C-alpha cells in the first residue's frame, strides 16, 4: 500500500517532538484522526498498522496513516529514540494500491532515509519551529512538511524499494515459520536472489546477518513464550523455534539474557505471585 497526500491543500503540524524510551515500551493500540510520522533515530521497534507488521531500524520513517488501526505487541529496544510529527489529514489523503494522480505525493508506509540526510534535518527543523514559533510559523511549517514529503519521495528510488521489499519478504518468511532455522541459501532460493544480495540487504537493514537475526528473534520469542507458558518444557520450546535441541537453546538463552531459563522461570513466577498478592 501507498500513503497518498494531497499537495494542493496545506497540511498543519499539530504536534512535533522527540521521544526517548529508556526501558522500552509497546506502541499504544489506537486509531488517530491525524497522520503520525515516526523517524527512528536509535534503537529498534516493531509496529503494526491494520495487522501488517513493520520493523523500524535507525533512519527509517514509518507513516501511520490517519484513521487506521496501529499498535505494538512487544516493547521497542531499550533507549529507542524517535522524532515524531502529528499532521492533519486533509481531503484526498489516504491509502491506495497505486498512483492515481500527479496532484498527490505517494510514499511507502516504511521508508529508509539513511542516504538522504535532508529528511532527518527537516524533521528537526519542523520540531524546532513548532517549539519556537514565529508569526509565520503555520506557513513555514506547512512548507517544510511539503518539502519533507518531496525528499522522502526522492528517497524511494526503485533500487531502494526493491531492497526494502526483499528484506520484508525475507523477514516475512522467517516470522511466518518460527519452527524453521533458514540457511541463507534456502531463503535466497525461495526469493530468487543471490545469497550475497540477500545477506547484504538483511545486514544493511537490521544490522545482523541472516543467521544472527533469526537467533535474536527466536530468543525473544522464547522469552515471550516462557512468560505466556512458564511450564512449557524446554525441548518443546526448542522444537517450536527450530533450535537443534534444548541444550542449544539453553546456552544461547543464557548468553543473551545473562540468566538460565530456570532462573528466568523463577522470576516470572515470583512476579506473578507478587502481582496477585498486590491485588
């Protein structure tokens, strides 16, 4: 889907600021009457819009369209830092599957702006103007927003779009088959690209190799599953998540969380007991 913006009308910036999530937080489930532009400066976040999951990495911009349902299922990484803009939804704005008129600007829901520093600078300039307004702030903010739309549109070259689509397809396969530990070759064959192309694309967007990315996500799923089902057997957990065996899972889990699965279970049960006694 594409986000469509009517450039013949002036959008107004309702709110703009920085956010820092020291301990991590899940994105609130909500439907907003305004567009929400999120620029990820540091960290990482998973946010859903209309049931579709988008993974944000540094210098990614996610656009949560007005009047659409968006939410999070797991917290963002600790110390995740973002910039955001809340922008009015004007007549003609919306989600479309293809371009319909030259009077509109079309943007992907998720855009990699790492190679276009103008987008980041425009976010900063809009926030600064919003917090130190002048007599002509409304005019200036509207012009800055239009310029930002144009710069983001320029960032969406065919090459980058293909790059992002490839990563989304690869990560989609990994997410939808948690019981499989894919090799780079298996994924590349499924997506009809070379192993080098796939490995470079995933590393560029996630900061991890294909193998490391899968390992990190599977361990996060293991921790989540343990919270939901503290009594699940380790061998069942390892089978569900595609690890070689329970010993392999246990070793990697301890390396990541600095505690054994057994100790992790104890903490969960202790939290549950304290929560129940509190109420």
